[in-house]
């Protein structure tokens, strides 16, 4: 296993120490249990927005903590759900009296532990709402999931809900926009290579030199099919078809598009892929109103990419454009 | 060869088409010869700042074109110098009458072709100055280089010179700050894996499962030594020693630090490494005043990282903080 680490068991906590050292102006990191909060949290009277999940998907979620996005993130071990006490600690740390929105990716462990944390928070008098993100069209039911997996839409929901909180949306309204984002989002991913979880020490799956996995999950869960490697134009064609047939589009529909690298894909390839996606969107009459191109929800060093399309209305686009200042996303400030 | 491309010979031009489609608000892309300019170039009366080099190092250089940074970038083929006519076309496109600063990484082909372009520009009445960046302490003389290679300091010089231009620094003064940045910068890189140039179709070099290359070049040129893989703390120790012994520091010296991924390194590892670098800097009394952590000067999908330290004065820190709006670096706007 080739990794730039000290010991497999220390990866998450040492990376968190690095984040703390790197961004003291933006965030505070707590240990045992591990969570990250905005440096200025709690914000009195503002709906707090919390997310979390396994580590190994960086910059998600810790890289999205900061002004205009997450109030807190709970990083579990690599590809492992955060624990209820970890989530509870984060929720308590950022509640400003207006309640807490939990944005949860649809993996059985995450859903269960966020539910338990919500009950514990309720016992302590903190109002929470949870929205489960399930935008991955690749497969229904998967290795760690009942129903569809939650992937790229999580990033878009975190940005938009963070902005909603800044604008003063109450808990119910913030949860409402989160649900709307999820309902209007569809994603699909693919991989050329596996990744290696540090504690496992060997690749999560085997894939031969001329194969690719279409519809891969962010933990290397199997996708729709294992195919011979194809050209970028064909791959993007398959993925855009999968995404746009699941939520049909009409001419002139506007989207926030994320073309996301899985962690080991060079940027030159992501731009090449964006060129293909742009042509397909244009041919379908879809307007790419806003975009992210880069590594936002990754699977360690996996080579591959995913496409997320959010059919956006004026409110979502406005919230998207609001200022954001986090380690991984920054504009308007 | 596993890559998300169509044909090896089309990678650069197709990625440029993707950039054009992605960022029409920030930049314009021209083809045959290939170059990228700021959407609002030329800027009358402002010193233009141009850079370029082989592709495969994205976001460098095209991702740094925009307000407050580069006026133009000339991307060669993958790991191949841009041609003189390509550089000349870019220089002519962005000269606003105040002359052009060429920021050149120290590789024999780049230096020669930028020199030829400068002569051709001079024939057309355009004043240019060239500054050659040679910050890599790893080796003296290398596969494509006489003297030291130019690496991470290029990113810092481009940011600082772009800001100098915005402030109205004339050509001589902009070149002066560029030289000062180069003289105060030192870098070193390492790799766990090779990368594969699309046209070659096979890895640039072989490295076994338990080895690393310390002092690697950004094209996979040999470094100082091939060693058994060590812990992150030991690797960063070796690299920080190499960088800080080459340009000695005294307690309280301030630096702009770049901890740069080579393209295939997950962000969780970069943050872990930053934690180690931070501890070492602290123990040496070096103040990390500003930092970049991420993929800025890459080698396709290579796994590895580099450290760049710029001992910065007030002027450099001020120019660093000035607003920048490019595809890859953005703040203050």
C-alpha cells in the first residue's frame, strides 16, 4: 500500500490536525469525538447546517465548513459512518437556538446514526431536521444502502442550505430547500481504478487494465456494469443519458453542474470531460448556469469521475451565488 | 493506459476546448497555435504577465489566467515546451503597450523557445523581460535542465506578478519582484508512483511497490535518491531539511508555503502532510503566514507531493493578498 501516512489507524486524526493547523481562521477541530465547526459557531438565531460521513471523500465534508456553508462536519473513520455521540457533539456545538439541519447521505449506517443523534439531541431540547440525499441513479440498493446512494448532490445541498441559513431561513424552510435540491438532482459516477482503504491495506476491488466500472459508488461499491474502457465521449454520453433520462429535461432548463474527480484523476482529463459534457448538454438544450469542475467528493486516490446535475430554480441559483468561505469553496469574499 | 480521453493526440486541444466552455467569463482560448488569454486582455498600459510550458501540470498554467494573475498562458503538448510562434502569438495578444513579463520555468526547451519568442516580439516592437524560475533544490542539472529545475515557485511568482501588474508596476519593477520571489523560494518534490504521458502510453519510469523517489522532477525526472517508503513524518522531515538548509531561516521569518499534490494524491493525505510540515516549521521558528494546500503544479496522475517555501517580505505578502479571479485561484472577489 503506497500512501503518504504515518500509521493506518492515525490517518483521520492526523489529517484533522493538519486541517486545524491550516485553517484556524475558518474552523475549529475537536477530537474524541472528532468534529469540525465554524470558527464563529454557534450563530445565535441561525439555522445550523451539519453534515458528516466517512472520511476519504475530502474535501467533503470538513472542507465545506465555514461561512455560507456547513456549520459543522462529523468525519467518521475512512468509509465508516460517524457515531451518534460524534454527531450529537457537533449538533450541540453549533446549535444557535434555531435548530439544526442534518444533511445525510443515504447509507444505512449514516442514516441510522444521524437518527439516533437526532433523538439524543431532542432529549436535550435541540430541534433537528434530517434530509437524506439519494441522488445516485446508478443502482437501487447497494452494498451499504437501501434505495439510492447519496453522492454529489450533497455538495450542492450543503452550499445552498448554508446560504439559506445565512439569509435567515428558519429550520423548516432550510430543510425544505434541501429536499428540493435533492429531488432535483441526479448523479452518476465511474471508475478506472480502485482505491485502498488504509486499514485494509489492499484495493477495495480488482479491475483489469482495460476495464472500467460504470455507476461506481464512492466507496467502490459495484455499479451498473463492468465494461471495456471506452472513449471519453462515449463514457460521458452514457453517463449524461443515465442522469438526464432519470429526471427529464426540457429545452432551456438551467442546471448547476458538478463534474467531480474521484481523487486520482488529473485536471487535464476533467477539463476534457467537461468539454464533452458541455456538448451533450448543449445538444439537449440544457443550460449550464453554474458549474464546479474538480475534486469535491472523492474516493481516496480512485481514478474516475462523476457528473451531478441539479435542475435549479431562481432561488437555488441565488443561494448558490451567495458568498462562501470554506477551505474548499470560496467566492464573493 | 487508463485515461479518460478520446485519442492521445487530442488530449491538449480537447482539454482546452473544455476550459473555453467552462470559463468564458474569465478567459479566451485560441487554437493553432494554442494559447489562453484573459477575457479582458489586452489591458492598456498594464504590464502583461505571460507564462507557459508543457501541459500535464494543470491547473498550471491555464488555470491561473485571469484577473490578478496571468494575462496569458501557452500550453505545449504534454510535458513539451510551447513553440516560439505560440509564445509570440500570446505575447502579441496581451501586450497593452507597457511590455510583457515572461515567467519561464528552467527547462532547456522552455528557456530557448521563450528567448526566441522574445526576439521575435522585439522585432515587432514589443518590449519583454524574462525571468527564469529555478527553485528546485533536489538536483543540479537534470534530464531537461541545466542548473536547477523550475517548479512550485512559478505558481507563487505568477500570483505575485499578476498582482503587481494590477497595481500598475511597470515592466522593470514587475520583473524585479519576480526575480526576488524566485531568489527567496525553494522547493522539493517526491513521488510514490510514475505518471503516463498519453502519447507514450506507458509509465515514464518504473518504481516498485515499496519505494519512493525523493527529489522527483515534475516530468518524472530522477531525483536525489530512490528509498524504501517511509512514514509521512520522516518524508516531510527530509524535504523540509532540504528546502530550509538551502536558504537558511531565522526565527520569525515569514513564508508563503505551498503544499502541492502531484495530481493523484488524495486531499486527506495532503492535510496529514500539512500537519507534519506545520510542526517542523514551528520547531524551526518559521511563521507560515500564507498557504496553499492542493493540486497546483501537477504531473498528470502521479502520486506524490512537493513543498515550496517563499521567504516573503511585506510587499510580497501584500501582493499575495490582492484579489485574484482565475479558474484555480480565487479570493477577494
